[in-house]
């Protein structure tokens, strides 16, 4: 096994944010933040923003939520809010 002990694969900067979402969730867990991402089938059927990211606890003073029509939109908004809150996450 290599120096990274198989824990985190190298991030490919040419791939979309959806490819690193699990790494972001893992990092948040290490920071003591409870976080999840979900898709709502009813909202997909209604052509509404169906993806939701939610996080709270740990170093987040207040819970946060980000929504998007695609996982890319949702996670981009979530990353911006996490960074605004002062958290260091991949990407």
C-alpha cells in the first residue's frame, strides 16, 4: 500500500465535484460535523431543485443547508457556505 494508507484517493482536478463528495463528507466527519447529501424523488418529478446538502454540529455555529438542481450545483453552493464558515474541505 502507498503512503496514503489507502484512505483517500488522489483528487483528479479534471473531474466534477460529484467525484469528491464522499471525500468532503469524510473530512467533515473528521472535523466533528454531521453532514449528509440527499436527492428527493418528488422534487425531481416536479423539476425542482432535488439535491440537498445539510450539515451541523462540531465547529459549525449554526446548521447549514444548500440545494441545487444537480449534485454539482448543490455541492458547489455547500462548499462556498462551508468555506464561509471557516471550514477546510477538499477542493
